[in-house]
């Protein structure tokens, strides 16, 4: 009780809570507000069980399961092995408010931040960061398992030219909070962004 009281006084998330919660670096006030947003998101979704026009990826306790579900639905629909499926991410030029319905294939996701660089919506490529802009917000991303000539594009058929394999993490601590890897378009060599430590974050 004393440790709990000290954490509340210092605006820190009590350790007994973090052991059962999702990874987060936020203070108690911001963490609690974030928790309420997550509950509201799930509550809204569970009322009708219809895929939202844009899904808040960071709102999931386990975002990997949602991304895997996208591949599972495509694999089941086309009778293909799941372990050979892959995800394609197409960054749109819009924000979540601009969408009124979910896509036919996959899902629109929002709530991503980029660290070490920024996404330029005009050119559709990764660009150098602007001064004092540490975590620029990403536009909505369309996540799907692509189909070509009625055959799913599997891992060995992916075209990775002019793309940077950008890792996604839940928090800035990276490492153990790894979620997935998205292939983002780039004009520069991918090694430039690797050396810059460019990554997508679900939470700043």
C-alpha cells in the first residue's frame, strides 16, 4: 500500500499495475487517459462487431494478433498456407476522419508515429526529419494481404526494391516491444534509415 501511495503521489504507474498492463512509458495521468480511450474503442467495436472505418492499432493489448488476423482471413478465403502469407502496407494521404467505411480487403489503421525520420505525404516516401519534430504522426495506413492474378503474394514473391523494412514497436524502449515490420517506400538507400534508427511507434 505504501508503494502504491508513493507511485500515485509521484504520478507514476504503480508497478503492480504495469505487471498486468500493456507496455507504456507514460506518467499515471496520461496512462489512465490512454486506458480509458482503449476501453472506449473496444466498447464501441463490441456493440456491433463491425470493423471500424479505421482501426486504432495502438489500442490493442496485442496488436500482432490483429495483423495476423488480416493474413488469416486472406489465407482462408483463398485456401493458401498462412505461414507463406505476408502483409503489404500502403500509406494513404488521409487521416482517420477522412474515412467513412472499412476497405474491402484488410484494414485501415491509424495511431502510428515515426521516429528518426518523417513520412512525406506529397511524395509518398520517407524523408529526413524536420527540426524539433521528434515523433511526426503518420497518415492512415492500409494493411492487407495483397492479391495478384487471384494468387496471394507470398513472402518469396514480395518486391522489396526501393523499400525500407521499418520495424514497429509499442514504445520508445523498442527491443522487447517489437510488433511487426512494414515495408515503406524510399528514394534513398535503406541503409540510411537503418543507420538513423528509423522506426514506427504505437506510443510516444
